[in-house]
C-alpha cells in the first residue's frame, strides 16, 4: 500500500502541546522525535500548540497587565496584537524550526488562515476571547492527504470572525474543536503535569466524563486545567473516543501512548 493510501485509512490523532513545555527546546525536540516516529508509521497527525508563558513574557515586556477569569485571559485589542505576534510569529515558528531539524515536514498555520477557526466573542467580559462556531479543516486535509511528503500541520490557536477581527482562543478548546471536526479517534493533551490530580494530589489514571465534571464542580481542577477538563468533556460528548492528558516532559510518552497503547497519564472516557 502506498503512503497516501495508508494515511487515508488511518483515523486522525490531534495533539495539543502545552505552553510551558514549549519554553524548553529540549522538550520540544523530544516531542518531535516521537512525532517523527509516529509519522513514519503513517499516523495521521495534527498538532496545535498553546503559549501561555510566552504570551506572559511578551505582555510584560510591553508593560501590559492582564487578568485570568476561570482560566481564560481577558483580551483587549492591544493585547490581541501581542498575542497573535507571539503565537504565530514566535511560538509556532520556534516549534516549526525544531521539528524541521528533526526531519518533520511541518507546515505552520494560524487558525485564522482560510477561516479555519471561525469565532464569535465568548462573552462580553472576556473581550476578544473567541468561541469557535465553525471549523474549516479543508486546508488541513489537503495538506495531509494530498501530499506524499507526510506533512504535519502545526496550528496556532488564533480565531477570526467574518470581518477579519482576530480572537484569542484557548488552545485546549481549539484542539477539541479541530478533533471533533476531523472526527478524530484520539485527542492528546501534552502538559506540564503527569495528568490530572485528584483532591489528594494523586494522579488519576482513568476517568469518565461524569467524574470529570464533578472535578470541575468541586474545584479539584482549577485554572488552566479547568479549561482543559471542560474541553475534554466536550470532545468526549462529541464522539472523540479517547482523550489523554499526558506529561510533555517525559521522553517517549507520546509514542508509548499512541503506538503502544500504554496509559501514561490520565486516560479519559465517555460514560
Ligand atoms: N487537578 C489538577 N491537576 C493537574 N493540574 C492542575 C489541576 N488543577 C490545576 N492545575 C494546574 O493546571 C496547569 C495546566 O494548565 P496550563 O494552562 O497551565 O497548561 P497548558 O494548557 O499545558 O499550557 P498552555 O495553556 O500554555 O497551552 C498545571 O500546571 C496546574 O498548575
Ligand atoms: Mg492551558
């Protein structure tokens, strides 16, 4: 079977790279090595990244202050320019450089390209934080399924509305939106923790949607993990079969999970 036929038959796997892990080149390089192994085995991959820490640095440099409301950064127009420049211009390019050095033909994209992530304001109090109302994954399918090059799309979580206005979208939500649209079988969140902690700070190895919801209600998950868990619940509800939250810092985690089906963090299932 040719590479293209083989890829065509594979289900999509969407991988979200968390911001804090991206600050360290050696972690990105470790992840790239796993991605390369999976890509060589014809897995059909889409990667989306965050960039919280890089955005914090860029905003601080410009002396712009910010506040988080339930894990989402309230976004003004002034901040939006910095956020877009940082995610698309700095973080995306940096990952692309390291992945290319590892021999991966990665194509950097912004969610605003071709209205891939079409948004509306999530709510007035959050300013330019976008809620995705429509996903157009055509460009991704063309890139991946139409080329023999084993192209991997790398998406920065920027949204756009019909007027071209840019939005700050939470990368965890954007990963969920893309996974749902692509009918992905597997969504993997790579973060700076071994997975989700329970109330005793013990790693939860397996959990179902309802129990995940209870973690949000009881405030066991907070901040960035709160948004992530909400995205996980939505992904499961919309037929993504398996969602895992794993440690980006541990070498080989991604490959063990995807190819060897080993549970390496928190495995989330639908009830
Ligand atoms: N119950 C919990 N289990 C694990 N982490 C938790 C929990 N409650 C809160 N957190 C926090 O959530 C953080 C992970 O979310 P965060 O948004 O910081 O990372 P990310 O989504 O991987 O990166 P980015 O947002 O930059 O893409 C952890 O570092 C931890 O401090
Ligand atoms: Mg986050």
